[in-house]
């Protein structure tokens, strides 16, 4: 203060006190005139609690930013993966069928009556390929926007998943809370999670039985999916393998919770809870149908 001719200054600094703890202090120093003499007056304020709270808040904000970046990256990756899958379906499946139809129709010789039987065969083969192409187009469209979810609701959509995957694995569905209507984005998210986990069971579990249990209520939606398969190593689900990362991303955006119980040879159980504070009880089936039709 004397050398720089300033009347006061403040700063925050760390001090080591007698018991060797480090504390934060807010230092305020001012100059006072006393009987012609210039005196310095310094006040120390312990601000350790405030500083620790600021540091904790800053670290929390940093973690939040990193998590947001990770979610953004995962979202982009999922979108690109889905685009690649659609491109594959269109090129290697539907595209090949349409090309085959083009070849079949190109082989028909209308001007040559001697090739009637040959032309008829090519025409029938083209019809068959066209029918298969229509079914393939429906399959691709269904994967993008499941019509059963839009037209009949979440319960029927999950039942269809069970029917689609039933074969060597017996899927059982237990669905409760059908009198409740839930937002469209929640329906879609639950459907995709069930679809992902059911696919994992079929592909990886070596199970013979599986259970999908959904309970819709206020304030939570509870989803449980389990199988009697070979189970998982801890690292397989702890490190976000087998599609768990994308499920965690969806649940984070909805403030949902995920719990997995599994061990080699002991099957796998997945528990999911999603807040559902805005559920409304539907009065009757007609009102439910009307609301679904508007979505």
C-alpha cells in the first residue's frame, strides 16, 4: 500500500494454521491516518466453507459439461449407426430385390409369341420379387417408426416384441398400468429399450426363458427384463457393453435409473425406473384410441 500509494486492497489466499490444516482467508487491508501517522489495518475472514462450495460447484459444472459432451457424441454415434443400418437395408436388401425385378422384366420379350411360357415364368417371378420387396419395405419402415406403437399403444407394441422374438426362447410379458397414458417420447424410449434388451437376450444369453415386466404408475414407470441364460461378467455391463451405453444415455435424459444383476451361469436381471409425474388416467378405450391417433 505504501509503495503503490493505494488506500486499500483485498485478496483471497490460503493459510496453514497451527494444526497444519489449510484454510482459505479473505484478506482486507486499509491505510488509516492516526495523529499524522499512516497505519495499516488488516482483517482476515475465514472463507473456507465458501471456497470449498465454489470449488465443488465448479467441478460439478465441469462434470456436467463433460457428460453433455459425451451424450452429444453418443447421440451422434447412434444416429450415424442407424443411418448406416438403413443404408445397408436399402442397398443390400431392397435395392438388390428391385434390381432383380428389373432384370426379370428386362428378359420378357413381348414381340416374340414363341416365348410365351418363358415370359409368363419371368412375369410370375417378378411378381414374387415385388411382393417380397413390399414386405422388406414394410420391415424397414417398421424399424424406423413402429406402427403398432403409434396405432395401438405401448402394451401391444411390447407384446409384439415378445411374439417376434419367441422361438427357441419363451418370452413372457407382464404389463400393468394400461389405464395410464404417458407422453409419446416416454413410450418410444421404453419401446426402444425393451427392443434392445430383448435383442441382446436372443443374440447373447443362450436363454430358454425371458420375462418382460412393465408397471406404469405415478410417479414412476418400472421396467424389469430378465432371462435364465448364461449371465454376464461384471466387466461386460460395468464397462457399458452390449448396448448398455445407449440405454444409459436415454435414461440420463429422462432422469431414469438402471440396475443390472448378473453373474456367469445365473442369468441377467435389468431393472429400470423412469420418473412419470405427468401420467393421466384414461376414462375409456375410445378416449385412449383418440389420443393415440392424434400423436
